[in-house]
C-alpha cells in the first residue's frame, strides 16, 4: 500500500518496510532523489523535513530547479475494448475523451 505525505509543499510517497521495521519516505516530482526513514509518523515528518532541507540546499548550491517540470502530455496504451468503454463513458457524460480522462485521473490522484 502506498500513502502520500506532504512536507513543506512537497509530496512524499510513504511505505512500510517490514524487513527493517521502519517507514520509508521518498519525495516525488523532484529533479533528484531525497528519501528518509523513521520508526513512527512523527519521526518520519521530522526526518522528511531534514532530508528535504538538505536536498533544497544542494539544489540551490548547484543552481538546479528542485521540482521536476512536466509537459502535461503523456501517451497511454490501453486494450481496444477498454478504449471503446472509455469513449462510451465520455460520450454518456457529454465530455470529450480527453476531458473525461483528465477528470477521472484528477479524481483518482486526489483521493
């Protein structure tokens, strides 16, 4: 199971690692990697803040934009039967295929 945590306006994916009995966080959407570990949520937030601070300082020193930029375009390949089902669902809602996909992805990403 994957969970998200927000630390200082940056999102991190959180997982529990049963082998080391710790939580692991990894910031997403960065131009690099920044992860952190702790045995509880309070510690995870604290370690995340430290990891993020170090990452941001390194970016500033190297003149790198910390956040990855996204074009807003990506290709998705789906089975033809699913394509037909999606097109039908979009039409039923009075939306273009693109708008239906955008709305559905937006809903799924913000649950």
